C-alpha cells in the first residue's frame, strides 16, 4: 500500500503543478481555460486518493499527529508531495 501511496503522491504533485501552469496560461491574453478543465478532475481525484491513503496508512505506520498533519499539508503546497515522499515515505520503503 505504501508503494501505491508514493505513486499517488507523485502523480498528485505533478497534476498540481500542471494545474498551476494551466491557471497561469488561462490568464494570458491568448489563454484558454481548456487545460484547467482538462486537468481539474484528474487532480481532484488524485487529491482525494492522496488524503484517503494518508488516513488509511496513518495507523499502519503509527504516524504521530505532527507527522500526519505535515503529510496532509504536503498535498496543499506546491512541491509538497515530493518533499513528503523524500522525508517521510522513502525511508519506510
């Protein structure tokens, strides 16, 4: 299950960055919101999967409250999931 969480964390981080780029592109004079619409749903599903897996794995790996909150916050901060993977998930693998 940890391997799945690491994959979801990576994909969620990439989708978040792509969505940010799409949001910037949308604001440009020639920009369009097509990419935001295209990337929004997959990112949302990956976000929900990330949170659900984190909740599920909390008891398995006995994460304390501070660690668990940092792992959850990683999904809200750009590049956060990559940091979470390196700092908290990779050592468990």
